[in-house]
C-alpha cells in the first residue's frame, strides 16, 4: 500500500493552459495531408482544414499551436506563403525529406487553423537565414491595424483586420539547425532581432528566445545573462530517445520490457533538466519574470518501416501514453516557471496525438492522455506527495508511481496518476487535507505495453471508466493497474 498525501490548503502555481500546447511543422505529413488538404479535396474540410482532425483537436481544448517549425522555421520565408496560391513559390524542403513545398499553407492559413481550433497562434520567426526586415515585416503583416505596406498587403490578401498574435519565437535551435551559433553570438542576434518585433496597437508580443538543447546549461546561462532583459521566455528542447544512438532509436511498437523502462527512465530526465535550467534562471531572474517554454518534447523512435525517413512518422503505444502522462505531471509541478509546453508534433510526426491515412484518422494513446489531463488547464497546482518504490530492469530504475493534482475554478479536484510498473498493480491510500470528497469520477488508460491503434482497429486502446476507488473519511483508497494512466475528478 502506497501513501499519498494531497494538501488542498497549500495552493501553488496556476497551471497555465499553454502547458497543454502543440507543435506543427512543415515536416512530412503533419501540415499537408494531416491538417491541410485544400479546399478542393474530397476529404471533408473547412477552408482546406480537415474536419475530422480539427474536431478531434477542439475536443482536447488545444490552447496554443506552434508553427512553422522547428528547423523549417529558420529556412522559411513567409512572403513565399501569402497571396494567390498559384503564384506562390515552390521550394525544396531540404530538412525534411527533400520534398516540394508549394507554400499553399502559409500565414493566413495558419491563422485560419488557429481560428478553427480556438487556440493561440505561436509563430516561430526565422533568425537563422532571414533578415531583420523580414521578421519585422512579418509581425507587421500579422498585427498592424492602420496604414502601412504590410497591412495593405494583408488586406489585399483578403484579411483587412489584423490578427491577434501573442507568442513569437525569435529563432529555433540556433545552436544547431538554426545557424550553429555560439550562445554569445545568438544572444546578440536575439537582442537585435527582437528590437524590431514591434507591439502594434493593442497587440502585445510575448518574445520567446531560443533556449538550450537538453542539458546545455551554458547556453541558458549565457543567453539569459546577456539578453534576459529583452525576453519574456526562453525555450528548452528535450526528446525521449530510447535507442543507443540517433541511427538506432528503437522501434515505436516492437520493444522489450527493458526498453519500456529505458524509455520511462529517459523521459523522467525532464525533471532534472527543467530543475537545472530553472536554477540558472533563478540566479539571473530571481523575480521569476522570464518563463520557461518546453516547446519540443516527446518520444523520437525510428520511422515506421517503409516510410520516408525524413518524414518522422511513428506509431504510438501505451508506452507513449506513459511518457505523456509523466511529462505533463512534471510540467504541472513546475508551473511556477514552466509557462508553456508543446508536444512534437500534433499530427503524423513523432509523438502525435492523431495519425491519418487518406481520409482516415485515428487517435493515439497520447491523444487520450491529453484528453484525460485537460482539466488541469488553468487550474491551481496543489501540494502533493506520493510514496514510491523503485522498479525497473537492468539498472534502468524508475519510481513505480508519478502524479500531480490541481484544483479548478469550479472547486473540483483533479488527480492524474501513472503506474509505471509492467507487473504490479498498486493500492494507494490517499489522505486529502482541506478537501472532503463526496463523489468521484475517473478514467483509465491501460492494456498491453505495445498496444496501439491502427486504421484497421482504431479503438484497440482507449480510456475506460475507472471505478477501483472508494471514498474514506479522510480521502480515498484506489487500486491502480500496472502500466496505466488514471485521471480522477473529485467533488466535495
Ligand atoms: O521536431 C523535429 C525537429 O526536432 C525540429 O524541427 C527541430 O527543432 C528539432 O531538432
């Protein structure tokens, strides 16, 4: 029996709904096919966006969507993607599969997608290969309300009113695909570019600097020290890679019990990374003004056999669900500094919530976790502590349980719990201080470790009702099955 204590009297930070954000890049079949099929497609669509996909995403209450990359962002020239489609430039997507990019999905289409999803746009600008003027003009095109060359151009393209744009990223992975810069050089470039990212009228841009890869603490230290006062947030990228190298990342669906634990062990590293980068930020920014945005996270496996290696198309199993549950718990727990996170990527790329094939669509186990966790959005994190035991195989040890708890504005308490063990169900004795539950409702995602949905069996793995709990005078007891994600909502 594990002891679990929730202290509803100790209300901590607000869990920014943007922690449940997504990322869509011009990569493989994410934008084209996965989201955008064009107005003339036989696949049912609204203004070119597939209806099945946008409906499923609306159900998740997606708060924010990052676009157009990724590495693609630092090669993207936004002017190529506006105006009459037949006149738009065609280019080769050198990073991702060497396919032709016809620019039929550009700024106005992205804003239309965000309108349909009812989410905030997060546009990532090109600092690696674009000019300052180009970045300045892009922001003017999107947000200026008045007489200006860019506002006129927008108007000519059928969008008289400016868009509302809050989140703007100034470069992506500029330590790598975004220009191979040193942190000192990037800090200076950032200072220069951000100067011309203007606030027009009521529109206030939240400026996001490119942060480190994984544990590059020197990058965070240097960039925040030299440019911190010019930024609202800095990013962090960390992918869960199971295999020993980028050439051998392991299969998404065929894996051993050892690989189950290796994956979870590696994903738990997010805790160490977030803590480490926050410690550095605390030194330079003790008042906690600058946010940390984990705008690329998730599993990265070998592509599905027979698919273009540059398209990063991978399947998604119960193991991915555990990865999602653990990371979202970590972000919730650090929501005093982690203001946004964006899983990579939304559709058909890496750890997707949706996979498509022609006119078919399936929801992945990761989708179901986002659905089960959505009540945390904008709720208040509560203090909580769970007793764990160490499990695992061949040195890849992990705690058996992982959790977070929040209280939403309607007075409901939300618990999300992961049981990482492949074998052991776990009985949990929960004491809740300052909240007396009178009723509860839960959902459970569990199965065999490699269970996944396919186009032939789309509901192979999906949540079911969770009722293995009983309310006690001081809280509740619950029985959490092995390899599962559980969410529980309690009312008093
Ligand atoms: O998400 C795929 C790629 O991973 C992104 O383009 C890049 O930023 C990162 O290296």
